[in-house]
C-alpha cells in the first residue's frame, strides 16, 4: 500500500483556479475593499496615523507607569 503525500495541488491546478471568475476574497468575507471605497472618501496619510498611534501608546503606557508607581509607592 502506497502512502499519499499531503501537499498543495500542482501549479497547473492553481493556475486554472485563478482563472475562474468570481468574487474577490474581500467580498466573500464581507470586508470593505478598495472597490467599495468611495472616490471622494478622505484617507489619512501614513505620517498622521503614525503620530496618532505613537501619542496614544505613549499616553497609555505613561498612565500605566503612573498607576504602578502610585500603587507600589
């Protein structure tokens, strides 16, 4: 009795599946994709997001540090 290998299908099969028309994964999962975004919808630039996340995390961990030093004395 010969054991079967458990692996991904051959490349040819994957190429054939890629050509099948259908919905993109974002649509299947109900996630908003680029196609769903309105053209006029404003997006934040990356630098603004970076500044926001940095300030938010700094304030949060500063509050945690303050609480720990206050409790610990």
